[in-house]
C-alpha cells in the first residue's frame, strides 16, 4: 500500500457549463504526477456521461449523479469521500494520495468546500486543496456577467484556466483576462492551450499547512503579484465598453487593505468572524499576510466566504515591508467601510490603545 | 462531545486553530490558552456591550452569552458567537454598520 498522507487534499475542479472541465480533467489525469488520484464526478443531468469521456474507469472513480453537488447532495459527497477513505484503509481500492472533485457547471463552489470542513469525520482526514476554475475564452465573459454562479466560481478560484483560446480571437481573450483580473487578482491565469504545469495547478496547495518549509516569498509574490497597493488596482484596466455596475463583473471587486499597526489576533478573530457571519455570502475571498502583535514571523490567512482555512505561520517576511496586507474580493461591499471597521476593532486591544496619541478617535 | 448541549466534535474554529506544525495557534500551552480565552472574553465584551450582551468563560471549555435580562446561550467558539448574539437580540450584528463602528471606536 502506498503511504497515506495525514490529510488527503481534495481539489475542486469547477467552471461553467461547457467551459472545458472534463477536457482539462482528462489531460490532468494523464499526467504521471496525478497517478495516485481518486476522482469524484458530479453531473446535473439525469444520465451521467462525463465519466465515459475519461478513459480511466476503476474503483477510485465515483460518479455522483443525483443532482447538483452544491445544493442537493452534499451528504452524498461526504458519504462518497468517506467510502473512498474507508476502502483505502481496507485496501479495497488502489492507494491514492489526492482526491479531485469535478463539480457541475452550475455549482457554487463554497458549499462543497465547507462540506469538507464541517463534516465531523472528513475534517480529520481531508483538507481543501486548490480550487481550479475553467473559463471559456469565447463565452466566459458573458457567462460571468449573466450568471452569478460563474462569477463566484471565478472569484473563489486558486487557479484560473482559460480554455478554448485556440478558437477565440485575441481581443476576446484580452477582455476576458482583464475581467478575470478584476474579479480575482490573486489567482494565476493559465492558458489551457499551453503545456499544463500540473504541479503548479493542483500540486502546490495554496492553503496547505506546509509548515516552516513554506516559501513566504513565493506565497507573497503569488498573492500580491498584480496587486501592489502603491499602484493603481489591476481592475482599472476595463474591458472594452462601459461596465454595467449591476453586472456581476461590476459589483464584484477586489481591493487590498494595508494596516500599518500590528494586528491584534484576538480582535482580528472577533472582527472577521463577525464580518463573515453577516456578510460571508458577499466576501468571496479573504487572503492576507498579517503582522501579529507579539509575533516575529508573519501569519497567512486564507478564507472563502464563511470558510476560513487554519492560519499558517510563515517562516519569515518576504521583504522589509512588515505591514499587514489583506486582499478582499467582495460582492457589493464598500471597501472604505471594511477598512474603517477593521481599524476600529483592531483598536480594541487595550495596551496598543494607551500608546496612541489622544484625539485619534481611540 | 459537549455533554450539555450534545454538540459533537471539538473546537475547530480557525481563530483557535489546532496545534499542528506550521499552524498559527495560541492554544499550545495551558496558560496561554487560558490567557487567550480571558483576553477574548474581554475584547468581545467591548463589542457586545452596545448590543446589551455579555460574554463569560465557562469552565475553560465553552462560553456563556447573556442578555441583560438573563437570557443565556452556551456557545463553543467564535464561529457560534455571532449567530447566537443575533438570535438573542433579534437583530443583525453588523460590523460595517456605522453606528456599530462608532460604538467600537468609543469603547472604553
């Protein structure tokens, strides 16, 4: 039997209807790096077809057929993963060290991720891996504007794969790229027509608790690559034409909050849990590097809607800039209110407050 | 399992993360854990006071969230705090509400 990891990563492969999820999955599974991968496929239709399109049919491939994963069969997903883990323990299926879930094109990715964390058995055996979202270069922008599911899938992605670039014209690809950058500046964009770096797409987990070996610099540059707070936000590069503020692309926006003072971890926990309780649906992503009061090394946080991954202690700061930076991707929330609210709550920690000069509202 | 309320499973809220290598946590040492709980209760009460609510530690394992008239709920962790607070007072607790922010900025 192969070595069983303490926490088996579960990757979610999502993307709108017809955006190329199954094609991508077939390519990924052909890669030797993903040889030890169990696959769960969910289809919305009455008759499951996708699994026939994948060459590999064995006991580690499971089809979830009775409806859309995000709303109707969350219980079935937990059960399917439990079954797989149980069979692996008993040696009834080939050993696997990773699970890939292909969702339906209509699924909201969040409930699927939260199933993994909320299930009392699963949360001790699996952890969420990268969310990979496929976006179709021909229809993708229109789908994001018309269908909230599509915009959410793109916003929560850890990796964005643009498909069908071979049949789209260059302007459409450029528009889509600009639109995706607005929605989700942190996720690397991959062109499906290029050679796929499977390790970068699936293997290197954004949320992995990889301990001291975690490369702060790589994480940092990945997160803030296109989001230098001193520069105009990437979102200013509008696609052609004026954006309708009511379209999803118009309402979903990303911004960075930079905090000069050290963050009080306790106050931050109270604040973020309060914010997510009330606005979790509209906070599509929170991702940041925090300078915690009393800590030398930074702490990375990473959240998707109501779900926050366990915070990771990083080995060191990537540069001399020791300020906390948090990237938010929100749907219709005011960045200034979030900034003010965080500052107000961070001021709650008394020792820091007594050091502040009088008259700054504290 | 909590013997009082029957909630299965221990604390897995991100703010009091489990002690795994690389995970940021303040729960490793017993004394740190108690200190962190006390600090959390103290800060939470500054936010809860304007809503007429108060939080107290219960045996180092749970928290008691109470209204001024004594209506009380037992909660496990921060993840349960705000839904319980909203249930008890019957209105939303919104950190982006200007009145709430002003109250936090004024908090003693």
